[in-house]
C-alpha cells in the first residue's frame, strides 16, 4: 500500500515507475481512494493552512484547458520568484507539474524554487496555462582555491555536476567552466509526446547558451529518460555506481556543451567514461539494467576505439565464425562490445546489444544472461553472442581478423 499525493512516503515514485507497467500486465489492478482523513478532522484549519503554505494541493491545469497545446502555440516564460509568488495560479500549475512528474517532492523543493539564489524557473504556457516547466541551477565558475578544496574532498554545495567531475572523477579544472543543470523538467500529462519538453530545452539553450559553457542533467537512469536526453543533444559522461535513494536507479550525468571550453570538458569526460566502462560495468554496475547500459553508452560521444592486438582479433574472429571461445579473452570481447555500443552505427539490433551489455561488459553468468534476455537455454545465448560479434569483426577488425574469419566462412 502506498500514497501518491503529498510529501510523505514514496507514493509518487510508485506512481511514476510502476503504474504503467502494472496496467500493461495481465494482473487485475484495484485502486482505493481515501478521502476521509485519518490523522485529523475533516476541514481542520491547521491542516488546511499546511496544505496552502506548502502547496500540498498544487495541481496542473485541467487537461481540457491545454488539450490543443503544441510547440507552435506555447510561449516561453521566464518568471522570477517574485512573479510566481504574486501569481498564485501560475505557481500552483508549475509546482503541480513538478510534483506529479517526480518521485518524491519535499517542502525544500518549493523553498528552492522560490528562494535559492542560483535557481531559475522556465515555463511554456498555452493560453496562459502552464504546459511545461523546468528548474535550472547555475553551477560552476569556481575559483582556483575552491576547485582545489573540492578536488581534495570538500563538498561545494549547489554545484552537483562540478562536484562529481572534480571529486569523484578527479578533474580539478572541471569547476572552472560554468553551466546550467536541469534540476527538473515536466510536461503536462495531457500533452506529452508532442515535443514540448524538447521545445522548452531549446528555448533554454537559446537564452543561456552564449553565457555558459554547458547545459547538464543528472537523473535516475531509465531507458526512456536516457533516450529523451540523448535525442536533445546531451551526452553521457558518468553513470553512478550506487543507486539513487529516491528513484532506485543508477544516476546518469549528461552534458550538452555550448562553448569550445564546454566541448573540451564534455569530450574528455565522455572518453574517460567510455574507457572505464569495461571495469565499472563488470563490478559495481553488474546488476544495472542491460537496456540502460546500451542506451547510456549509445549516448556517449566518444571514439569507438578498440585497441585490440592482432592476436585478440584472431581470438574474437574464431569465436564468432569458428571454434574459438569467449572465455579465452573476455577482456578483448568487452573492449569490442564497448566500442560497438558507443558507436551508433554498429548495425546490431537491440537484443544483440543487450546481450553484449549483459555478458561481455557486465560479465553475468550464462544462466543469468539467458534468463534475463529470454534465451531458451545457456547454449542458445552462447550461440547468439558469437553471432553478435560477426558484424563487429567485419566492421572494426583489420587484416588479422579478416583472415581468421575467412578460414571458417
């Protein structure tokens, strides 16, 4: 049992993550609505004050009022905190969208929206009603001493992405670059899949792109969210090795550079992420969803280099086309799998890419791979892995790989 409204519990996380999946299943689903309060009398004045003060009853605009909204009819808004406070309807519609779209909304989120000095609110409105909203936090632009202290382990509040790049990923210069992190973005449920989220992000870039080095985001990585951000030009630079306490997912950090300096920052971290992927996926990220792995790597703007020796190419080619064995050189298979997933032109279908992620990169046991990906047996999964490597040998392999493969064609 869970709740789906208010600040307490994790009910909205349930609503966001599981309701659609349950509805699409064969299970009979029942929903119970509780209107009579348990903790207080109906119409309790203190409770009503709390609801009003903390916007516990904030709701988006009614669906009928925004049903015709699309990017052509929507107007970009740049409301200040003072303007939101003075326009109760707009504030409630914007905050209601944010509350309904995310896992757990807290009173601090409202305080941050209205009071945080580095946070801005941007909206799209259709006929005066809010249909999309984004919260942006300005980060970076740190002086040398602050960057040094962050590198040595001191937490720099209000700078989530620079902090990760500096303290965790050991880039002392990362905090010098300035950016805007998208804290949250939400689109009205009645008008989703019409391009309003993309339109809002484009408007944000037009407004801020010349003044910062990057736009960024950090979120609990799901295939749908990763595809959305990748489609809007954001590239993966990091995947956390612990699960987010709110979303239950591993968190991805993605950047969209808007200057030459931002491009340099994004490129070096994309390359480093691609290089370390073969290590972290086989250990702390072994239980990550293989679909998330393939999508996150596919959104990494890095060189799909393999760095394989001729001998390693012969081992892989022999396993793909002849009597060779995966177990003879799993590291080589992992590096080629990483290159294929980073390269959007590898030509593999989704199931083959998930197989590369689960077996070659995450090093899962064969029975687990077969079960997770729906192969009828361990042997069927092994055959499929060999077949998946055939086009990779042809695409990326050199003379040594071709000669070995031709012996068995």
